[in-house]
C-alpha cells in the first residue's frame, strides 16, 4: 500500500496521461524483505524542519557548518545533500539557495522575494548545476550541466507542485524526472525509475511534500515526516535517533543517504504525528465507552482495541483515554484500576479503592506514562514522572459530584492548569485553561454531565446519554457510524480524535437519548401560565435574569403580542390562562425551533409542541424557547433582561425595542406596553 497509478486530470489543469502515485499512512517504510524486488538499499538520513534545522538520524555524519536557521519563521522548504554528508544546500520559500558544510555556493535560478512559492531543489553531482521547482510546477535549471527538460506538468496559478526528483542517464546527464503534487500524484516525464503501483490516492488533501530517490529507489515524504516507499520494498533505513515533531506541522523534508547498517527497522512515527497525518486526511472520528467496557469507534478513526477490558453485565467502566492515532489507550474502572489496551503501555495506578466506585476521570500525558486520576469528590491524583501536582482544583469533601477532568499543557508540554466538570454542568478552571465561551446549561440538582475533554484546543462536554457540547473553539467531528443507547443510561465516555473533519455531520443523537435527557432536565414542566412561562425564561440557563415585576410584565406583554401558548395539556384556546391565544401549543413566543414530536403551526414553521417520548409538551416548549433565546443571536434581549429597569413601563419598552432590534420576528411591540 502507499501509492497508486491513476489516469486523470487534476482540476482540469494537469496534463492527460499522468501517473498518480498515492501516499497513505499505511505505507511507512518498514524493515524490508529481499525477494523478487531485488537487493535492499540500506540507508540513514537527515530531516529538515521549517526553521531550517537539520536533524541527522541513523549513523549519518553531517557537516552543518553555516547552515541557515530562521528562528520562528517557517520558510525552509527543501534540502539537497552531498552523499557523504559533508555538506549540502537548503532552499527557502522565496527561492534562495543556501550552501553549508563543504558544499559550494550555487547560482539561484529564480528569486521571488516575499512570495513563498519555491518548493523543491535538486543539485546534480557536479555540485554547481541543478533544478528548482516552483509551486505551479515550473522547472528552473541552473548551472552549466542542467539542460532544460520537457514534459513536466504545469498548473498555472495553482500552488500544487511539491516535490521533484531527477533521473540521470548512464553518462550522468539528466534525461527525465518526476514531479510530486500535494495530493500524492506523481507525474513522471522523460526517463524515470519504475514506481510501485497500488490502489489508493489522497485526492483533495494537501499531504505530500517531497519525492526523492536513493540508489535508484524512489520514496515520498509526507507532512509530519511519514515516509512511503515507491520502490517495492527496496529501501531499508536505520532510524536510530530519529524523532518527529508530533502533531506540529513543521516537518519540511527528509533525504536518505546510502549507508550499510545492521540496524534497519520500521520508521518510529509518534502517535501524535500519525494523528496529525490522519487529521489532514480527514481520518478522524472517535470512540465511545459503555459501562461494561465496550469500545465503539465512529467516523474514520481506526481503533486498536486489542486486550481492552470488558466486564459483561457489570457497569464499572468510567473513563476512556485514546492515543491520538487510535493505536491504543486506557480504560479507568470505578475502583481506580487503569487498564492498557492496544499498543498503549501499562501505567501505574495512583490510587485504588477496591469495592468503592469513586474513580471518575483519567488524563494521560503525551509521554504515555504520566497523568492524573480524578475521584468523585474532586481529588486529583497525579502519577508518573511528568505529572506535577496542580493546585486550585475544587474539592467537595464527601460529595460524589466531580465527573470530568481535562489538563492544559504549556508550550513545553508541561501541565500548567486544568478544569474539572461537576455533574450539574459547572466547569471549574484552575491554573491555565482554555476559555469556555459557550458553557452548557447548568441543571442544579440534576446529575446530567459526565466528561470534559479537549481536542485541537477545543474543549467539549459529554452529556449523560452521549450528546456532546463543544464549549469553545470549532470542532466538527466525523460522526459516521456513531450510535448511542437511546434511553439506557450506559454511555460512560466519548472521545473525539482530531479536529474538524471534511466529512463532518451533526451528531446523530437518537430521539430516545435526547428525550431522556430533556425529561430529567425539565421535570415538573407540566402546565404553564404566562407568568410561570416568563419565570421559566428568566431562570433559563444562559439567561439567568432576575425575576422582577418589570421583567415579568415585559415578557408577558411579549407573549401576548406573539399570541402563542394555548392548546397544551388541556389548556384550551381562548380560555384562561391563555384567553388571548389560539395556539400554538406550549409556544408563547412562536419559536420555529424543532424538537422531537413537534409539528408545524403555519407555513413559516412556527412549532406546536406535543407530549412526546415521555416528555411533556411544556418541557419541549420551554426548552425550545430557551435554546432559541440563548443561541447567540439575541444577546440584546438577554442583556435587557439581566439589567431591568425598576419601572414597569420603561422595562417593557426597553424589552420591546431589544426584540425589535433582533431577528426574532415580533418587531417592536412597545405600543402594547
């Protein structure tokens, strides 16, 4: 796997008859076997970061004297090396070619000051001639021995070309080459080495960086450093001392050098680097945990659940941690046991409470040996060498109310703060933590929330029965194949891998799960009057305005202006308490927000709410009206309610004007005040 031949036209701009060589994560260069493909080429190598840093691995000996370095500026794009490692050249994004070690200076064939468009560099064995590739596919020869080459693809105005490799005749003269596009398409022209075909292609995802060859064996370098063999297994690499930069997209190039080594192995790609690669390809998603320990992948996440614990019929699994690439993870049981599965290493338990179901949340640091366990009282229990004690966490002695834990890491990867989630929905940050800009509804006395996590800087909360609330940032996961357990309270955790996906859809929460949550949250919402509905809106999570007489009066006038409300639970139209109303049922403000079981009142989709799925019509109506009011478009109305005038008429007019200045649709109703 790793490459494929395709006959296609890229955005109608590539030449016909091109050959596309697809790059996939599964095609990492592994320890080879020698067979019909021929003799293995043993190598070591050098990687380049975006700042210009050079990083040898294996037994490569590299003379980096005077190598350029642009601290904090991601401008290095490509390297070309003298085969013995005594020197080389770095190409910057503007087209500058910088020699280092014993490599002589070479002529820059083109320079685009201020325009990051130079993509690849190839220097010929004479160490004075070669080619620069620009992002549109243009080839720029330089020096006395680099003839113009024809047939290379060109994408005018489209920065899609990424890599270049040149083929030399037996006389050492360039007679062809290959261009790599960002999607993994490989376009040979003239003479070039045989390429291994497979059947996958990363079309539409900007993931490929460079194509090189070593001793006639071609290979492709992708983002995050993943290497793919295009030579049918001929390359065997010594990866000693190799490191990547995890999910930091700073990797720019890698060049392999011939070297006879007995230490040939598979490329040691870190879990965060694999996750970053998968995220670029849209291969994100996640996994849910049921109370028996069952793991359930969704989206395009590939989860290695080998040896995951399972307690059939015993609801004891409490929290889930998944390695960023899905290759393994850990399950926390209610007594404090931490169970490794997949490729995850075992880790020490910081506390264990046999027979007492009190362990609630688990966080494992990137070192895969350190982290924290949260108990139900809010106690934090660090473990491993790199988990410092954190101060400021809330503690509820004797009260099992703590549910979720998320840790914030500083730029050095050291924990410097966190947040605890309580069962009612309260988020309690301490030290440094992400800004929570969209807090969930807080349901005092109702244990409705389970876990707090973050992915790509976006914190999210897992409700009981599985619905996820993103409380900051913009996370849009791939929910393909996701399912919940309806009204059965067996969901215990949900972990999202990666950030937003090109395959993102809304979370498919079942009606039963949604209704069960709503029924508990809105217990007691059975029969309403204009006054009690006004109080419900004032106390709604996210509004939290004082229930003053002027506020109640203003809201009652707003309801009367809209004319909704009657018809729910035996409250007939045009009779008390809705004497002015013909309906719609349980919808005094005529919101159009859909809820399970709702039907349309009119052609603009004002809703009628019904008793449905064990939830009363008024519970659905209160929820719909409150959720509409707090959806981000009605801040002016909420601000007016939070800061009411003490005068009834003034407050009614202020509210009427706030509604009139909003998109609600009522208009300015001050004439009715």
